[in-house]
């Protein structure tokens, strides 16, 4: 399948943030995508400065995303953007995504997909109507070791699953730094910008998604507690949930942004009747495999090791011993998304490997997770709460 580079536009991702640069580096890594335009900030001067920093001509740097879509759609098809990346506070995800889809453009959006569940369902319906592609950057699903873990569980190497522990501790919000400037904490702790969940919307969604993605099972109900430990903060900064999943699997999820001493220590352990698997993101190339009455095995991810699954090998870039981390995992999502869009444009059917990225249905599940954990987590009278549909 031959195709030109896909042309990418950005909403958000200016120099005053941090995640936009990560998205851009990841998108460009495979040489399948080029940045052609953007509205990088709600402040026109920041958007202009950012676009020039990214080496864009002034006429492709926009002061609003509305202006960007109006002017881009007027360009010849071979010049205008093919898809948009949305990396803004959560309250600005929905409208640019809808504008893109209405104008025949594909979408990549940071998680959580929208500000509310209602918006997520509208977006899901629009994707169905248009047949366009939408990816949600649940980045940890892009790690090769996570692909290997998913494959081995699906192949029955652990037997029937029993128990999952997934944890995401951070410590950067242990004090109320959102009152200061220049730290990206302000919108994450403001319900008017982030939505009804703070810690659970920001990193709890990652932990939940990893749990469902690896196991292939869905959460059915949960018993949860949310906490706000930092005085004056209007939103959760810590929480825990017991989750009942399909096939009788029990899961325990914990996420915290007041866990001093932790940076991004997401980790997951899955236990079945025949064995267990463990992955720690801060040691990204090792998968720990245990079976009864045998010593622990360390499965090394990297290179073209013959014992690895096709799903893992498809997402590996470096020789063995060279760790593949956060940006490479992002790049896997972008590469698979780009190949799927290219197949879509060529009228071809993408392979299973190409389609292996979080999509709009994962985005809706993510918003349902937020609704469910908020409903359960602030209600001391409710023990088990059904998954909010």
C-alpha cells in the first residue's frame, strides 16, 4: 500500500504546555505524518510563536480552531490537513473533534475523550455516521510489553483469570501547586475545565484502560472511594476502586497524585489459575511471568526475539537491551492510526495490527468509567454501583 505522508493539524499543543510536544515527536517518528497547520493556543500570540517554532508558515498558523477548519477546508485536498490532533484541556475536546468529522477529517484526541459522557456518545454517533477514524491516546496500550501481556493472556497462559491489581501513583500534586503558574496543574484541578473527575480523570482512566485492554474484559460494577487530601482543592486527588469484571474477575484500582516519591509509576499485576504476569512502566522492557512451583521468568521485550508475539514485534523499534518508552508508545498509536487512515483513503481494509489502537468506543468507556467512579466514590452509603451506561 503506497501513500503520501498524512497532513496533520493541531488544536492546542503550544509551547506553554508539555504534552503537545510529546504528541508531535511521536507523530513524526515513523515519517508517515507531517505537521502542516495548527491553532496551538487560545492566545493568538502564543499560537503564532508556537507555529513558528514548529517551522510553519504564518498563513497556516491560526488564531482559533474555527478559523483553522474554515480555511483548511477551502484549500485543495492535496494541501489541507487530513486529520487533527486535539491536545487541550478536556472542556475543549468535543467541539473541534465534531468540526473535524463534519469536514471529513480524521481525529486524534487526548484522553479523556470529552468533557462529559453525553458529548462522548454524540461523538461516537458522528464517527459511526461518517465512517471516519478517531483515536484516543491511552498511551500505555502502545507499549510492546503491554501487547505481549495481552497476547499471552488471550492465549490462556495464565488460565482462567482471577484477580488484577492496577496502580498509578504520582506525587506532583501533593501541594496545591495549581495556585502557581507554569506547571499545567491549573486546568487539571478545575472541574470547569477538567470535568467532574480530577485524579481519576487524568490518570485513573489510564489505569482502568490498561486493566480492560490487557484482560480483554469489561468492568461491570465498582465499589469506590475518592479523596481530596489537599485543603481547598475542589476535585479528587486520590482514589481507590474495587471492580467486578466479566467472567468473575476481581480487580483493584488505585490512583493518586499526592503519593510523594512517585513520578509515573503505573504498574499492573494479573493473576490466573495457572500463573501471573506483572509489568512496571518505569522498567518498560521487562514482563515478569510466574507459574506455580517454578522460578520467576523475565521476558525481555526488544529486537526480533522469536518468543515474542506478532502483536509485540509489530510495535518494537529498537534492538534488545534498548528500552522503549513513553514517546515510542505514543508513536505506536500514531503509526497504527496513520496506517489505518491510509488504508481507509485507499479503499483497503487495515490489518489487525494496524487497528490495534484505542478508538472512539474506548473513549466512551473512559467517560463511563469517570461517571461510575464519581458516582460510587463520593457516596458513602452505596457499596456497589453498576457501570454507568
